[in-house]
């Protein structure tokens, strides 16, 4: 049996930069292969060389060969591929919002894709059939709607339907679950698995999301800096990684480290707390909260944009020294809540030290007490300012320090978030995402806040960089009496950064309580669903419950122990199919 | 490491990244050529009239003498040396263009920046005023202004009529800058960095001038270079309408207008100033192209 896809020792350069070195992979019918790697690992380039899309980014294959269905297509032009590979290869591109035509109705987009492969016109029945195949109900209103009217999950399904229109034997999916909520992600991955079994489809899934790869693929290829560093059965590789890079990557998953421990972060990257690697987070000696402690409080908060009510009856209170996690899926109102707590959005029901926020932008003595860290590391910095200038400006303006004192303080703050030397003189464009996020944190700290609100602080970052930021926030909250509110869709990140968790769904708080209780004994069905969407978290919970982990034990051993847990429930069932 | 090969480009690697780099180099060269043209002309405009033994209004030779070693560009119908006249005229034209465009750009941009922080009503008023100004036929505006201000010497030291042209150009050219900065500033105002700055309690002036303003400079400069091309032509063409700088002060458009009727007899008095206008325009156009390309990419 010839392989459906056979990539052998492919080397790709773009200009003078080598982006792929000796990449090989093969795939048979009905099999799913995952390509796992971080930003810049070459996974998308691998996909592009298979799909023949290297030319658009100026890349070319220097050596090696790519066979699809036994046919050598290494150097075949895109034009001739259109003829020879239609009905053989299809691709689901990244980003369902930007990849669908925003002005065309769903029905006509699907029928256009169907017409490419058949002689006559695609009938309505064909369109309905195609949408049925991706488990969408082809109602008249769906066919008439435009992409922006659909949810992210539905758009992704439409994209898959378009890719399947030519009845391909090989489907390439680039980051198919990125930007989708946990529950939607699960259903999309299930759809891939079902389609694969139904149609004996060969499937290549590219992702940086280890959980997605674990649940939808049989074999995995781990890439780093344009090379394949490890390959094997998904369950084996993830449970027992051999290559140091894979080990690092998997151990950086926040759910694989028990609560109360620093995440194992790569020392070489930009983590300053080399000593913090994998160690136990010291429990800070916090004084009991007294009357003088800074507090932000929302009482019976309702909030609407226009006539659409976003938040219903929310009551939360955070004091300096406390850590609160707000978890929920997109549209649950958690970011709105974060902005209300910071005073960016106005509400009389939110008070800081007993006084409500004034109109945003007007001066207020409590203004500096609460600071905000935003999701997009690049957009949250002023692009024309260097890291030092950014922090120095905050020290000068907020703390009214003199120029030299502000510079000194800024350097100290940047040092405390792990930026020193040449890095402080760089502009955002010359810094990595993680480094930018550190500058944001340093700038927020310059105001000497009592409470730090972080809105999805790690969602835009790679796994290993995320671990560094989580560690940094852990260190900061233990070193000073800082209150922390972390808003995230990722329960695993929240579990490390909070003592109390609030679970939000559609603008309401559905569950709240101490982190351990919410995580390990979830009561509300929605919380249960969130917890169960993450197999490692559950495993972690169990090990905690059964007392396998004793506080003070060596963290690295703990992580190994966790690695051996039978966690790949989904991967197992997928490979059986 | 094979990941990153050094910055030198090995022989025989064409393709897009190299092509892109080539493109950037090309843009840099383009900008450099534009700058060199403008700088060389500006220098010549300043030096030549000063260094020359004869003045631009001296009648030194026979009328309409063709270019020769004595009179490099020949003489005009009154026997004045065109070489000296051209460079003196160039100084006036270039100075006029630069000053008026700079005033229009800075003024327009500041107005746009402030407008972004005004309440919606104030913003609307400013937008409507820009719209009205843009809709007004500006040749009519220039003629009207020139008539109103007359050929008086408004500012001592400047040739008569120059102030009127300059004011007219500023009035005609500021609205696009206001629109440009207003729309960009409104977008930038919603950026996360501005939210973070406001959470820190920064005042509106600080946010405008150190967080939004700097990001707009390239756009404004690139637009100003584009507009300089149009203004070069505008200043040159005003003389044809009879509202230019008053004689005997030389001005490129006026030199062309005066001698255009003699074109069949003598080409040099009208063509040479025209070529100088062309070179000025090309210089600005090269600079404009290279900056705007960099912005859109």
C-alpha cells in the first residue's frame, strides 16, 4: 500500500533563511497525523510545501521530495496542481473569519465550491448534503446567512464543508481549533475524527495545542526550528517524550504542574527566575486583611451595551493580597467584567476603596491602585517607545519621580520582570510577545498598584513563554501584597494563579469558591464540562485527592509521575477507530 | 546552525525574500535620489544667485540670446540672464512650497489630533469645516485671496505676492491632514496601549503627544511629500492666472508665462524654468513614493 502522503527529507529556504531542514512525514488513508510546534517551528511551512503554497511567501524546496498518492509533486506548479490534485488534497486554512468571503451567503459559497468539481450546477440538495456532512442543519436561514452571523464553531464547520466539496482523500487543517472555546473545540475535533473514519480520509492537523493534537491524531510529529525533533504514536510521545524539546513543551503545560508549584519554564528563553523553575511557590506571610486594605468590589452589577445586557447581578470583591480567577468562554462577559473592575467602563456599582470609579480618563486618587494587563502583548505597548521609556514614563507621571530616579526605578522594575541589558532599549517590534508582556507588567507595577487585573495575559503566547509569565505573576504576588485578578478561558492557567475562582457563563456567575473546591468538586454542570474538557486537569485533581502528591515533594518527580498517568483517553479511542 | 544564514545573500538565491529585500533597497535608493535632487537644487538655488556677479534683474546682454558660455541658459526677451533668474526663482518657489506645506501639515495634523479628543459635537464641527474647505474650488480661493491681499509686501523681506500665495496654499492644503490624523487617531485611541495609558492616569495631552502623535508622523510626512508635488505645479501655474509673484522678482511659473508666446522663436526662456519645475516635482514624487510604500507594506 503506497502512502497517501509521503514527504521525504524536504529542505526549504526563504531567501537566505533555511526554514525547514530534512522534514519527513508519511500518512496512509484513514490516518491522522498531528504536527505540533510553537511559533516559528516550521509547521505552517511544512503545510505550505505540501499544498504548493510556498511560492506566495517566496519559499522554495531545495531538496527532498513530496509524493501525494504516489505522484511526485515536489516541483509541480500551482496551476497544474489545480488539475491533478483536485479531489485528492484539500485544505482548511487558518482563521475562519478571514478565510470565508464576508459578503457571500453561506449557501452560495458552498455551491461555488461544489461546482468546481462537477460538470453541472450544484443543486440545493447537494449543498444541503454537504452541510449535513459537517453536522450542520441546513436550514433556509443558515443558507442565507453571511459569515459574521455565524458562531466561530459554525464557521469552522462551513470551512470544513468547503474543503470536503471536492471529495478529497487528504485533508490538511491549519490550526483548526485556535480561537475556539473548549467545548466547541472538542466538537470540531470529534467531527474530524468522524469524517476520517467515514470517508477513510487522511488527515494532517497542525496545531500548537497539545490537547487538540492528543484528542484527534494517531501519530504526532513535533517540530522545533524547522526540524522534526520527535515522531511517534501520539499517546506514546505525549506520555513519554524522548526529545528534550518535547519534554520541555509538554511539561510547560500548566495543567501538568500541581497547584502551588512554579511551572517548568525554559531557562534559556526569557525567564529571569531561574531559581523558580519547578520549585514550590512559597506561601506569602500575609497580614490579615484589615480595614485599610485596598479593595475593589462589584455589588449586584448589571451592565449593558445598548439594550443588550452583558452582565447580570455580578458580585465580586478583591482585596490586596487576594488572588481571584475569573474563568469562562468567549461571550461570557469576563473581559467586560475586568474592564468594569478597572474603571475603563463606567458603573456606579463598582467601587474602589468604597468610592465608585469616576468617568474613565478623569483624575482620581484611587486611579493608580488598580492596574490592567491586556491580552495582546504588542498592541498594549506604544510602538514608538522603548521598553525603558515606557516604564520610565509611568514612573515619572504616576509616581512623580525625577528623571534620574524614574530611570533607576524603571530599570529595577524591568529587572524584576526579567528584562535587562540591551533588551530595555528595544521597541515592541524588536521584542518577543513574552517580553512585551513583561514590559506591560513592569509598566503596570510602576504605578505601585494594590491590585493587578490581567485580562487573558497568556492567551497570545506560546506554551513555554506562557509558563514564564505565569511564574512571573506567581513571584510578584508572593513578593508583595499585590491583589491579582486573572481573567482567562484557560482553567489550567487560572488554577495556578488564583485562590478563589469565579466561573462565568453568559454574563452570570454560575459557580464560585476556593480554587481547589471548584476544580476538584465542580457542582455546576458548566464547570464540570470545563473541567472535563481538560484531561490532565482531571488527572491532576485526582492525584491531589488521593494524596499522591504531598506538599514539599520534589516537583520534577511529581511532573514525571503525572506524565505516566493514563491521560490520553481521547487519543486511545481515536486510534482504535 | 543552519537556521539562520548570515545577512549576506549567497549567489544564486533569487525568490521573494531576497526580492523583498531588494524592494526595500530599491525604496531606500528611491528616497535617497529624491532627497539628493531636492538638496542639490536647494543648495544651487541659494548659492548661484549669491555667487553670481550679475543680479537677476540686470539687463546684461542682447534679448533672446541663445545659451552660450557667457549665459549658460541664454537670456530672455529683456536680455536678463536666465541662469541666475532660474535659480533665484527656484529659491522663492521651493521656499514657498516648503513653508506653506509645513504650515499646512503641522496645523492640520494638530487640529486633527485635538479633534480626536473633543466630544462628538466638536469633532463633527471640525469635520464639517474640513469638508467645506475641501469642497471649495481652491483656484478660486487662491485668486480671491490674491486679489484681497493684493501685491503688497505683507511680510518685509519676502517678495511681493509671496505671502498671499503662501496663505492661499495653507488654506487650501490643511484639510486632508486633519482628516487623516483624525481618522487614524480615532482608531489608535481604541488601541490597548491607550487603554493601559489611561488606566495609569495619563492626561489627554500626554496621550495625544507621546502615544498617538508619534505613530502618525510617517503618514503625515508621506502625504506632505505627495502634496508638495501638486503644490509645485500649483505655484508654477498661478502665474498663468496673473496672480503670482509681482515682477521683477523672478518666479518659475511667471518666467514660463512671460515667454511662452516666444516659444517658436526661442525655446530656452520658457522650457528651462519648466524643466526645473519638473525636476523639483520628480524629486518630491520619489520621496513620496518611497515613504508611502513603506507605510502600506
